[in-house]
């Protein structure tokens, strides 16, 4: 089974820190993502502090798992790097997907917690981290060790494939 097949959203984590080496490999994967005009609009906030994890876990009803993560990565876009304003969210999404796949490679689990484009959520994180105007929080990815084996779910649906015509 390849990495793409066994990636699943993992929301339960062991009470264990993530090694710096693993975090670096995950961030390296993030920064290998494609981006429009190669603009690479991303920067990353790594949150390891338990209290801070607990605070950001209160962002909304579906972010509680962040409190128990070994760490969380918050990809943010820096407006200074954005040349193609219409595409920065797609660039950030590509980076997030690379993170999720490298997490599997590192024997860890994670889930994409959505932030942008919801203004209230972006503001919530901006306030907590005191982010400057030019820095836009995009998502939160809690990461942790997990006992659960990632399982393959086949989602291929040939009715959604159109060769040459609709
Ligand atoms: C843009 C985006 C936002 C998401 N936000 C949340 C979230 O806030 N909380 C959560 O538990 N899962 C979140 N997810 C994860 C999805 O629920 C999950 O990917 C989906 O149910 C499919 O399951 P799988 O990732 O295991 O394949 C988000 C996924 C995406 C792509």
C-alpha cells in the first residue's frame, strides 16, 4: 500500500512529543510543494507548547483534538511572497497535502483542520500569535503518534471520470 492509500485523518494521539528531526522532514516536504509562479507563499508556525495547543484547540467544534497532539503545524501565507493573489490558497493546500503524506511516512497521524478563508478563524489565530497584518493563517495540522493503523478506503468512482467528453 502506498502512502496516499493509507493516509487517513487521525484525531487521537498518544501523549508523546514529536522528535525535531521528524518535524523538520515534514516541513521539508511542505516546502517541496508546487505553487503558482513558484511563489511559495508559505511560512510555518510549529506549536509544541501544551497550553498553546489547548488554547488553539478551542477554535471551533471540530478542533478539540489539537489539545492532545504532540505538536501542531500552522501553515501561514506571507503576503510579501504572493505574486499571484488568486492562487495562494491552492499553493497552501498543496503544502498541506505534502505535510499529511510525510506525516504517514514518519509513522505519525494528523488531520487537516480548516481555517482560511473563514475570517473569524483567521482572526482567532492572528490574535493568539500576534500575527502581523501580512501573515494569513491557513490551517492547523495537529500531529501525533497514534496506535491506530491507517486503513485503506477505496474511493475510486469511475462515474466521475470523463475521457475526452462530458
Ligand atoms: C479544507 C479541510 C478542512 C477540514 N477541517 C477539518 C476540521 O476542522 N476538523 C476535522 O476533524 N477534520 C477536518 N478535515 C478532515 C476531513 O474531515 C477528512 O479529510 C475527511 O472526512 C475525509 O477523511 P480522511 O482524511 O480520513 O480521508 C478537513 C479537511 C479539509 C480538506
